[in-house]
C-alpha cells in the first residue's frame, strides 16, 4: 500500500486514473484496502482532469460501501457545478443505513446546501446533526451557521450561534459575513464589537483575524459612515492586521464608499511596492472614478507597473473615471486600446460617455455594433440622454427597447413623459400615464440615511414621523425661501400624478434626501459637511436643490446614490450635472 498510495496523487490524466483503477481491481487492493479505495475515489471525483461520473460508477461497484466511501462521493458532488446532486446522494445514503453518516458526511452536505441555498435541506441536516450527537462539534455547527446564512435564514444562524457552548473565530466570522451578505451592517458591527470584548477577556481562540476585520470593513462600506470605518481601522491598526494587503485593499474600498477618497489614497500609498497587487490598483482606480477624479484615474493607469497586467476590471474603472469626469476622447482612446475583450459593462460605459456630451448618434452607433444583445442599462442610458438633449425619435427607440426588455420602473416612464411634455405632445403624455396604470407600474420607495453624532437617521419620502418633524418642516421652509432667491424653480415635470401644480411642488418638497439634508442642517454646526446615502438615483429636482443649498448655506453636501457620489459645493456638483 505504501508503494501504491503515491501513485494515486501522481495521476494527472484521466487515462492514468483508469490504468490505476484497473491495477487496483486486478490486484485485489481496491476491495481489500478501504483507505486506498477512499483516496482513489476522492481523487477521481475532485481532480480537474478526472471524472465525477467515473467516480460514481466506481462507487457503485463496491459491494458494501463504507461511510468513507460515501464521503468521497459527497465531497466531490458538493464541490461540483451541481451541488444539489450531493443532497439527493446524501438522502440515499441515510435511507440505506448502515453505514451511518458521520461528521464529515454532514459537513460536505451542509456545504452543498450553502452553495445551492437549500433551506429545507439545511433544516433537515440540522435535525440529523442533533440526532447523531454532533451538536457539540464546533466545526460542524459553524458549517451549519454558514449554510443558514447563505440560505438567507439569518435568525436561525444567530440562534445556532447563541446556543453553541464553545466557539472559535471562524464561527464569529461566518455569522459576521452572513450579516453583511444579507445587508445587516448594524448587526454585523454590533457582533464585531461583541467579539472584540470577548477576545480581550475570555478566549484566545476567538481573537479577531483578517477575515473578521474585512467583514467589519464591508459592513462599514454598506453603512457609508466614516466614523464606523475609522473605528474598525483603528482596531486593525492596534491588532497589527492593517499591514496585510487584503485588509488594506478593503480599507481603500471602504473609505471611498464612505466619501473619503483622500483617506483611500492615503491607505493605497502606504502599500509597499512589492506588496502591491492588481486588486490594489483596481480598488483605488474605482475609488477615484466614483469621486469623479478622472485625471487621477488616467495618471494612475498610465503608471501601472510593468509586472501588473490590467484586466477587464481595470479597464472598466478607467472608462468610468473618464465618463464621470467628461474625458470622452481619453475614454475612447482607452477603449480602443483595451487588451481584453469588451464586456457589456465596457460598452455601456462607452455609450454613457458619449451620451453625456450630447453625441447621441455616435452612442446609438456604438449600440448597433455591440456583438451581443444590448442590455436594459444601455437603453436606459440612451433614454435619459434623449430627454436631456430633447431627441424625441431616439427616446422613442430607447423606450421601446426598454419596454421589450421588461422594465417596470417608474423612472423610465417619467423620462419618456418628460420628453413628450417638453415637445407639447400631451396626448402622448396621457398615453404614458395610462400605460403605467395598465402595467401596474409601482414606484420603488425612496429612502435616505444621514448620520448625526454616531446615530443613523432614516427618512422615507413623505414621512412625517421623525420626533423633530416640526423643526425639519421649518428648515424645509427656510431652504425653500433661500434657494428661490437663488432662482430655484421646482421641476414639477418629474411628477406624473394627475394633481395640481401646488400638490406637485409639495410632493417634491418631501423627497427623502431633502428631508435628510434639512435634518442635517438643524442638527450640525454651520460649516459641517453633510453626508447622505440614498437607495435610488437622485432625482433632478433634489440634485438642483442640493446644489443651491450648498451655496445658500455654505455647506459641502456629499450624496451617495445607487450609482455614484455627488459632492455639492458652492452651487456646483462633482458630476457636472450628468449622472
């Protein structure tokens, strides 16, 4: 066996595997040595040059398979392109008992559950885990938490975590990552702080590591609050985890998403040249791009070290940077010199770039040359630009394509209606409204966050439930007076409801970002920068109001919407009024 065992690992082609299989059969070793058989079947099911089908047929030839034999196949199926096959195989295993599944059987099957997000099977495995006496197995319970988290059942994951008598750092990291995965950054940071308290006073095997910090940093990125990000960064620095390149890359991303591109650049510059990776460059390029630092993006791109080969993500970041900064000619040059095959996102960014400078016919020409079916985002871009530049024929083409691709977004109908209205085509405006009613088009609720003294305040469009509503209402009135003096005219054409002019103005008045900005003004000292996070694209009227508020109150206002950052200062926006 000592002589045969290395041969299993030396099989590097399917032909080698078949030859070794034949030798094991003719020598009798296949049936007499269960450990060697397990290694062979496992190698056959996991090796990239092997065959899972051959592993299964080999398994079926075993007269009395052991638990190890079953586990060899389970492991291969769980890691295969079709992990759901592991679930049915496990079900057959349980029904044919003996032999009985062991901890490895449950572990492999739980990993398959996590990959295919099968909550019913995860629940079944949870009961088996208790039934077979493995509820004290820390590794297995951690795998169960991961399965529940990947299935989106965060409550079950938390309950299992709370009931565990013993945990290790992987257990904490799995739940922490689950909270981040399903958009619960507050819960993630609460758990992180709880862990920091535990690790400093109780268990050395619960000491936070780089995975812990990266998950906490991701939670800060979701929240968009720089105070939380600085807290986690300080912890990483004190724990000497901030020296790891993966942590530095996460910090760059976090600071950029929290609106501090200068801090992102500071972290990037702290990376020594030997440690610099393509991911580091891609992350800082995207950070600069998101903040409209187009010249900085190009300068960084042109100075890429020779040993770092740009990939599709690199080129996308550079194109986005050129797009946000209006550097169309530079963007075209980069696109035409790409050393990778352009994807939908590359073409979409190029179209957006041309649209923002009014080169709609060129943009439409690019769309017609895309070697695959343009997606709805590209047609959205053309539709929005057609409104901006009043190109009715192109708007109708784009709107038709958007409808064909199944859009049910109210914003698309608003754009088309505005184009018709600006050309006095009132019959077509009525038709758009009727179509919206027939298609049951619903508006996605808009909401905005603003952090004041470490507390996040959420505002929903039209919501008057905030405890300081009277003060907010007074602030909104003061804003209205000041910005009207600067020439503000409400963009009531963005409201499609069949209501009077005054009601339309009032509806615009209560958009969530306006509520957040008003609250920020009454809750902070003069001159303090306001940071708002919006779940949707900022509308034209709110964009205009934010510009004028920044001038009227001498404030910097940073708004992160679903696409980019807008930095309003002195009556201007970093997006140059195209977003």
